[in-house]
């Protein structure tokens, strides 16, 4: 069983409890305007060019007419010749066995720290069979599992992964439908219904709200009310992703947004009873 | 000023002209104790002749024996015209006797070349951990009884025992002189000074002849012993002094510790060790262990070098205190795993009761507290140089001379096994050289630099009737360090992959590329870059590293030391790795000619560890840590932001605990932000207090060479997602 991922990050400390390995799935049904992993959106591999590293050696142009164009097939040949190591391909096909082989290597660290495997993305549930196969393999290896999800998936997919998922890190980006479509490109009907379903199922859920000034900050009360009785973590906006947008040659819609101060978030977290860990999204 | 006050050691030594060397040295110590000018600074609380010996023109040094400092001698001649004739007479005698001069005459030309080309060096000295625990417990009265008892057994060693008795007498003499001085000063002293002088006089009425009655007395006796001849490593500090700490008033004992810490800071005090278990797994930590960490956090000094020993029963609170101390950024404590170190020592024949008394002598080298002379400066080999020898038929690419073995034309190595075999033969050749040379040096030190004072302080000497340098200590194992092992492994693995596994390059073409320093070889460099590197949990390079490590450690252990033990190996590169690289040609891992080596002790090379700390730890753990009887240092560097929260601290605590549970030996953790380091390089004046951990010790960042500063900046900094 294969899927498309763009990274495996070991010693991950902020995607669930303890020391974890996070597998980043490529492809997402949402297009959040503040997305901090823009390379995770497309389901296909993509070329990234870090222009500040480019030494203008011209080798990429020699071998490819589309070295700087959007018509790139992401074959990766230009990466090998690049003298400045300014290029990379985000996204590759990976097998469940291969990923699990890497994941189990840190099992001792998970055991000592209460950590495990986190599937993130992109949207893990957008590659449902692959996601389920990874979860099952991890549970067979007796490893704690978490999914970071936007919740945009068919209910039967949620039902299928439920028995193999120890923790859902569930994003709620807003309650108002119109605003949600404007901010993410999709309606939140399915997302909220899935959230309710998980809340009713007694699953272990940590809700998370990205807090983006001028985009969804006014919905904080509504999100808190919706997730009543469950922990809610606030993830304040940051602009660290701007370099990735440049590398993908795409505009960063929220580039002009000023990140909220730690004090402001701390105050909101207290006011609304939210979790806040100052590491950002 | 008379000549005895000016140069008391030399006068005592010269007066005993016709006696044995050790007896003359002991007479020097006694004369030193009788005549050296003493002062008391009541605000320092504790007294000892700190650095007095070092300031003499004619002196005894721990590392090099008898020394005649010519600059000092000339300065004294200028300053004391009336003593010129006397000084000249001493110079005439001492110049010829100087230990380093005698030893340098016996050095071979080969030794000079091997050192100049940074292939290997060897010596025979080192630090030690004096057994003040026993001396405090029985007092000089008890020690004198021991000496007299054994002198009746070894009747042929009377001069040796007489020398020791002279040293005991010297210590008592200096204590008595301090007491008399304190009493004299007491007459005119006022306020707090008066109180301290009174306490001091009262303490010196009891110590060093008898066991201290509280922590103040214990500190005074400790400091007196510690500063008498030279400053060295305090070793198992909480084990030795914890009992006095327990029985003393809480506020007063902490004040004493604080004063002692100031004294440590003013002197170059080496390694202080806390924690650990006894041979039954019982935790040894006590109130003093916690307060050592507390005072280290408060004072933030770079000395002494603090080591904490851990084991499965180390209390969580002590772990927590250690992590909080690390979070201040002082780079201490270094953490050592009893469950790894003790079995390694036991494999050398040290029984569990003694293996559990290990501590550090100096930086990272493992020593048995008060019972060993296990070297430290025994020797070092460049594993990267061994590879260079294998690739150039024994010819050093720095000097162009043939320094290694002739293992054959490398283009004839048609399999990786042949290349690997040539490499191991070169490694063995360097180990043979370094162990033989060290043994010669050890023998020379035994013959020309006996140390009767240390023979009192290290167990075994009194019992055997043999000097500290001459097989007296119970344990006399040696320690060899490796340099550039990770660079050599990455180089070997690049050759294996590109030449022998995939056939992308021939060995001849690869060597040609090394010869032209990769000029115009961008394609080859890109291929090298793409090869898996040690430190990323990739079995290929990691297992190769394990195999090379295993070979070196086991081969060295077959070699016996002059001191009556075997040579152990460790890897702690300190700041030296960069310099080793400057004496090497281009390496198959892509290192340019004369560029610094990347290796950072046993860790992955900086910039090549891309998979995070768990992967790096897994890589390191594939090599057998249980063979390392010297320090096998792994450094991790984390940014301050990661340590900032309790959850962050907890993650690092877990990381360390897991590493040790899996059999890791040593962790050194730096907590500092990259921005802070970069800024410190640009504006050193703004970062006077910035301390980083460099190999074996913590050092002020501003005092490091620019190369090393860059290396530290580049070194494993794990960034957040």
C-alpha cells in the first residue's frame, strides 16, 4: 500500500503528547488562505525553488526548458544538478512498510515519553486507505496514534479510522458557513457534523483553532461554544510559511496579517478556557 | 626576603642533594610548607596555598615534574639583586634536572613528525582524583599510621615511606602556620572578619590531623589538601563531603559551599562529580548533590566542570534539578550513565565496588576516585589520518612523507574489503605507535617525576610501597582518544557506495579527485553529498561506524600500559578536531584539503544529521558503548526556546533517559539560541558571559577560535516544526 507524503519528521514535540514521529500527507481538500504548509495542498509532487540560495549556475536551464515555469513535471532532475542546493521536490510516494519501519525505530522514545505516531498533512483522511493501513500497522506495533485533521472527510472514513486512532487533533476554523467558504474554499457542514460525531463517540479529541486576525478571530467565542466540554487549543497565526510560498512561486494571501502578540493570545486563552503553548501553529 | 622564602621548594630539594629523587622532592614540599609566605583573606573563608607553587621559578608540577621557569628566574634576578648568586646556584642545578628537558632529549624524530602531521601523539601524564574522602575520614594522624604500618612490611622501601611522611608533615606544617597567622590577625580583627578568623583557628586546631566536625572544617581541610601541591579534580564531591554537609546547619553549609565555589572559580578546578549509585544500585545523592546544582545555577561559572552520574534509581528531583541547570545555558552538568560505564570498567577487571567509584579526571576521561592513575594524556590517534594512509599507501598528504604503513597501491583495491583491511591495518599501526610511545613516556615520568604527595592521595601506593607514577595506584589503565572517526566513517561509506556498490566512480578516479582537491568535481561532490551519512539512523554508515569503533576499542584493550593496566579508548574531540583536519588532505566525504574536520566526538558530523536527535541517538547506539572506558561523548545542542517550557524540558529529559536506558554512555547538552551565537560572533563584547560546552569543558564563547565558533554554530541545532 502506497501513499503520497512530503515529510517524515522524527522528534516531533508539538503534535500530541511526548516524543512523536509525524508523517505529513500530501494533498488537502481545503485551501485555507493562511495555510502554513502550502506544499501540502496539492496531491501531486511539486518543485520548490529557494531563490536566495540560487547561485545562477544555469545548470537547471541546461537540462530543462521548464526549470522555472509552472509547467514543471516535478521529475527532480534539476534538484540533482543545482549547485546552490536551492531546489527540492516536495512530495514522494511512500509505502506503509517503509514508513512504519522508520516509525518503530523510535519506539523506545515513545514509550518513555508517552509519544507515538502522528499523521498530519495535508489531510490524512484524504488518502483514506493509506491512512487506515498506517494506523493499523502502528497499532499492531503497539504504538500510540494521532491524526491531525481538518475533518473534511466522508463520515464512513471517520468511522473506519476511529478504532485505530488514540487521539484526534481536530481543526475547527470557524462556525459561520459563509466565512468558512471564504477562508478555506469549502463549506464547514461536513466538518462540523464529523466533529459532533466524534464528540458523541467518546473519542479522544483535542480541538484546535487557528487564530487569524481579520479572518476568523471574531469566531473564537462560537468555536469555544461549539466544542464545549472538550479541550480546545488556540494556534495563533504566524508568517513563517512565507518562504515556502516564494519557493512554490505562489502568493501568500495572509502575508500582510500581523501575528498576534503572545500576551494577547495568553489573555484570550484564559478568557475562553483554551490551551495555549507558545510554539505557534 | 631570603632565598628560602623566595624559592622554598628548590632550597629544600637542593639541601637533600645526595638522596633519592622522591626524597628530594618531598624535602622540597616540606621546605615549601615551612617557608612559603602565607596570607589570609578572611572574606574568602577558607585558606590554602593556592597557586603558590605555580608562581615559583623552581617548582614541582603535576603534569611535567620538576620545572625551571627561565623567565621567572630572570625576573627574580632583576627583582632581588641580593639573591642573584643564590638563584644562579639553584638554576645551575635545576636546569639539568628539569623533567621536560630530560624527557624531550629522549624523544624520537618519529615522534616529532607524527605530532607535527597530526597523525598521533602520545604522552604519559594526566589528572587524577585525589582521595580526600579517606584523608578527611582518618586525618593525617590516620594516614601517618598507615604509612608507618606498611613501612614495616616493605622494609626495603624506607626512603619512599620517609618521603611520604615528610609530605604529611608538610601539610600539617602549613596548617599550623595558617592557624598561627589566623590567631595573630584575630587580635586586631573586627566584625565578620573576627568571626571567620576565630572559626578558622578553631578548625585548624582540629584539621587536618583529625576528622572534620562540620562542613566548615571539611571545606577547610579539603581546600588545604586541594591547593597544597596543585589544583586537580574534586571527583566524587557529594560522596566525599556529603556526610559533613548532612550534619551542618543548612544556612551555614550553603554559605560555605558558596565560598568554596568562588574559590573554585578563581582557580582552574577541573572535574566535580555528583550522583551515581553504589554497586548495589542504591542512589548516592544527598542534599549536597542538589545544592551543587543550585549553586551552579546561581553563579553560572564555567568551572568546575560538573558531571552528574545517573542510574535507574536516580531520583526524579535530581534529574529535574539537572535539567533546570542545563536550561541556564552553562552546558553543565555532563551526564554519565552508570549502567554503561561500570560494566565497561568491570570488563577491565575492576570489581563493582570500585567501578561504582568512577568519576572524571579533567574533562571526560574516566577515573576511579582516589584509586587510579588512568592517564588522560596518554595519547590520541587520527582515524581520518589512518584512512589517508590507506588511500595513499602510507604517505601523509600534509607533509608528503611516508608516515604510515605501505598497504599497497590503492588502485589495486578491487573490493571494499581490501580497502577496509588496509584502513584497519593503518589504524592498528597508529595504535601500536601510540601505545608504545605512551608506555615509554609513562616510564620516563616514573623515573624522573615521582610524586610522593600524590602517593599519599591515591590508594595502592602506600600499600605497595610504590610511587604514584611508578605502578603504585590500584588501577593503572590507560586512555587513548580517537579524532575524526565520524569523518573517516562517512568517507569510507562514500567510497563503498560510489566505488564498490554502484560503480559510479573508479577508485583511481576518486583518488585523482582527492589529489586535485575536488577542483571541477561538482558532480562527484553532489554524489558524495547524496550518500547516506552516519547519524541519520541509516544502517549502512551506522554499522560501519560500529565495526570501526569495535575494532579500535578491542585492539587497544589488548595493549598493556606501563602503569600495569590496559589501554581503553574514548572519543572526545574537544576543540582539537578542527586542527587535525588542517593537517589532512581532501577526504572522500567531501572535506577539502587542509579544511577543518567536522567530527564532533562520537556524534554525527554537523550539517549531516538531518533526521533529528532520536535518529542521531539511535545511530550512536548501534556502536557498542560498553567498550568505552574513556569518555564517549555525545553532544546535543538545543535552542533556548525549546527548553523554555516545562513540557519542553520534559521532552529533553525523556530523550536523555531513553538514551541511557538504551545503553548510551555520555550526554553533553548545550542550550543556547543560534541567534545568540551568531550575534556573539559579530558582537563579542555583548556576550561576555556566553558559555558553551566544547568537548570536555565549558568555555566562554568569546575565547574560542573562529573555526570552532563556526563549528558550534553549525552543530546540531534541532529546530521546531
